[in-house]
C-alpha cells in the first residue's frame, strides 16, 4: 500500500497516473496547499521542502520499515523501480527516460509554473515576466513536439517520462499555448488523455478540485513563504 500525500496539481496528478497505470494500491491523504497544510509538522517529516506530493511506501521492496519519498520525479523513479514497470531495464533506454524525466522536472515544470503564476495568480500583471515565461513555455513545447515527431511516446515506449510531462501540458490554454501549432505533441496528448489509467487518475482528484478564484490568504500561503517559514 502506498500512502499518497496529494493535491490535484500537475505534480500530484503524475503520481496518481503511475499508481493507476501500474495497478498499485494506494490511499490518498489530501494536503490542502491553499490552507497551508503542507507546513504541518507530520507532513514535513516526510516532505522537508513543504511541497506535495510525497509518498510513504508501507511495504517497500525487500521488506523492512516504511520508506518515505518526496519530490515527484524521485517518487516516479522509486515507484518504477519498485514495480518493475514503465522504465527500461537496458542502459540506453533507461538513460533516455531519465533525460526526459529530468527535462520535465528542471525545465517544463518550472517554466510552465512561472507562466501560470504571472498570467493567473500574480496580483500585478508584469508584461516582461508574462512574455518571458510564455515564450519559454512555447520553446519547450517545440522541443517536445520535435521529439514526438520521431517517437510515439517521449522516450520510446510509454514510461514515467510521459507520466511526468502530460499533466504539465493539460493546462495548455492557461499557459497561452495552442496545441494545433504542435501536431506531434497534440497527437501524443490525445493518446495519453484517453488512456483508462489516466482517466481514472484525474477522476481520483475530482473531490479536491477547487474551481473558485484563489483568495488573497491562499496566495500568501502559496507564494509568500521565506526561509523563516521553512525553518518553522
């Protein structure tokens, strides 16, 4: 059983996608990031960066005490190795998947996240920042489109790289992009969107989807933290 500390964000979705695709039993423990639940002492014991998702594997491979893992890329890699699924066993295939997993973690996620922040959440619209991150998101979409013009999935076969990237493409309209400009990416996106495991993963997050505008209090919790808050 995997205890999943989760909120329905792109990084949260990617872990549920893996668990559904791999058929691993899990239990969701919601972490309402708008209310500051990511700063609760019990959560910080398993996620010292006060970000979700995080997991606790109650039955780790090889036995022994439960293992906690934070950071969504590390979680995907841990789960793939645990299940023996969605990551190649050969050196070249594994390296390719890890390249694209880290591309999402270090590129697409942060850039699209800043895109969304300055376009949607920032109380002051700063055109330079908006243009910077919209353009960089566009560049990254182009990189992905080129890769997918040569491959059915991002790194060959369907893998944790696809699971990591897909949730960050879902908000393409909010990121001021047009999938019609990226035909190979659009083809891939539609093929992932209709997978039963992906459909179930997004359905699992429905109870916690918040469709109302973000409040000033939530904005302060989400975007106003400094080192003093992290030290507790």
